[in-house]
C-alpha cells in the first residue's frame, strides 16, 4: 500500500529528483559551462554543447555567446545550419563581400535557416546568444583566407 502512495507523489518531486527517460537531455542556463569556440571562429566567441558534438557526424545543438562588435567575414558551411537568436541581435548579410548597411538585423526570437554553401557574413553590436543546430560536422569555409583565424592572422 505504501508503494501506491509513493507513486502518487512522484509527479510532485522536484525535476532534479525524477529520473529522465533514456536519451532525454535537459539543460538549464545556470547548468552549462562555456568554453572558447572552435579555432575556425574569430576569438571572443564562447560555446556550450547542449547535445551532440558539432565537430563530428550526427545531430548537434550548441549555444554560442558572441561579444559586442564580433564579426565573421564572408564564409559558407558544407551542411545546412539553423540559428535561433536567444538574446541580443545578430546581423547577417549575404554574398561574397561585406556590404555596408546590407545586413539584416535579427533580434531575440528570430530563426534563420541557411542551406548548404550559402555565402554569408555576420556581426553583432551587442552581446548576443544564439542557438546553433543541425547535422555535423559543422565547418566554416572562408571566402577570403585573410578572415580565417586558423591561418594565424
């Protein structure tokens, strides 16, 4: 009889005490650890992996924290990329070169889907947090090698 009473109380347990079904992942903003983003991105970006590993094949989801004034020159990705702006604002422009005033501003709550090989650039004016997700491996191919931080610029 006691087991029945305990089962009735299970939904009232705090989430931390309840076991998650196999494969379920939960993250709270206060429960993540930030590290420097991939070397392919200019210094200053922080990342935390929510699910999967963007550097390997398979589904991934990460949060990216970009400081104010952050810029990534024109580039493209081999696989489709999904962005959700969680806070701040992301400016995205399209093409092979940065065009002053041509980037669209995407504020908190905005969603962007970029098909493979879409040439684009981006920048921030304030600290911005994004959710980036898709199928890996995530890569960056710069159109101008001078923009590639991996080359020791």
